[in-house]
C-alpha cells in the first residue's frame, strides 16, 4: 500500500506539472488621453506571489521578440509585464521611423521615465507580484530604459541591460547608489552604437555614485546580439551571436537570483 501511495503521489505531481501552462494576456493601461498596450504573462504552476519583472522593448516597440523573452522569464517563476513605451498601435518600422520615435524619449528623459513608471506601476499593482523582489530587463532602447529606472531610483532590486544605449543625459546621472537597484550591463565588446568610450563613461558614472554594478563584455559581439532577426553579419554593426545570447541569459539568471535574495529560478 505504501508503494502504491508513493506511485500515486508521483503520478499526481507529474500530472500537475503536465497541465501547468503559461497564462498570458494583452493589458491596456491609460494615462490621460493615451492608451498603452502591454503584455502580461505568468506560469499558473506557481502559487501565490512571485518576483515581478518589467521587460522593456527595443526601438520598434513591443513585439513578438519581447513577448518570447517574457514567456521565458515567466517559465523561470516570475510575474512578467512587458511595457509599451510608445502607446497602443505605435510600432514604427526600423530603421528610420523607429529611430525617430525612440529619439523622442532619448532626448526627453522625463518623458521616458514617466512612460517606464506607468508600466512599472501596472506590474507593482498586480496581485501576483512580490514587491520586495522586482527587476527590469531591457533590450537596446529598452536597455537604456532600465538604466533610466535605476538612475531614477525606482523601487527595484535590480536592472539588466542587454546591448543597450548606456549614456546618461545632463542632470539625469546616477547620484545615490545606496538608493538605486543593482545594475547588470550585458554588452557586445564590438558594439558600434555604444562604443568603448560610452562603456567607460558608464563605469565612471556608476562608480562615482556608489552603485553596485557589473559589466560583462562579450568578445566579437555587436549590437542586438540576443536577437535572431538581426541577422548574422557583424560588419553591419548589429547581428545575432548565439554564444553571447546563451552566456548573457545565464548571467542574468545568476544576477536575478542574487537580487531576489536567493529566490531559486527554474
């Protein structure tokens, strides 16, 4: 009988795991006359609150790429919300239109921070979010965004920038490292869009402010190294790099487990 109970318990556990699935939905949120369209996803195999992660998109707006990354983070045991910085229906094609749209926010850091915080508030208010364990992850334009959240001393434990823009704007530099989230920058060593000088300036800025920061440079990697749709020609300045993609994802996971105070991710 004991063996039978053990078998039934194992079978029940297996069945529960087999039926668990990601729950995902489009979430509209508003500010004034503007409407935004974010993406929420979590794994219903987990019970109760869990770490919350804000995902910030690259320069073409919230796309299938960020949704895929959000699902991967949800499978690790997090409550994930992918932001919509531009607004519902604003998905500018690269490179000209997306450069113009993203430039509006790079030239107006107050506007950028306001849009980032709108999305962060959606995540914070979700009943599945453990507000003591929160982070932001961003790609390219979004990589710059999560650094802005850090500089603004957002209520996060950590931020992760993947091949992001690194420069700060005058008057918006990091100031109080003890009030800021920890920072992890995952960057292509040959990225022409955020070259060595920009990397060095970020290090000086973060060090001067007393930030707990880490920087990892991936040899041979250029801009957009985690994005397969960037192609495979590094000479163009943006290209996918499978090795750097895999290594950076592992580095992010180690960092998140640290800032989430030992929470074990799948």
